[in-house]
């Protein structure tokens, strides 16, 4: 059975819960990526400061 066919057979509340969990995971990944970018920028700034000293 294909995923789409299986999804159609799931109840609406279950599908909604699955979409909500998926959205939460994407939001968590986005926050983690933003934090990584922030730490990278800080590390690069610190490295430049050390190189100039």
C-alpha cells in the first residue's frame, strides 16, 4: 500500500496530529540551524579578534 493510500485511510485527527508533529520537527530543525549560524558567526568574530591581536 502506498503512503498516500495509507494516509487517506487514517482518521482525520491522526493525520492532523502527524502534520503537527512534522511541523514541530521542522521548527526544531530551523531553530537548531539558526543557533548553529549564530555560534559560527561568534566563532568567526572571535577568531578574527585573535588574529588581529
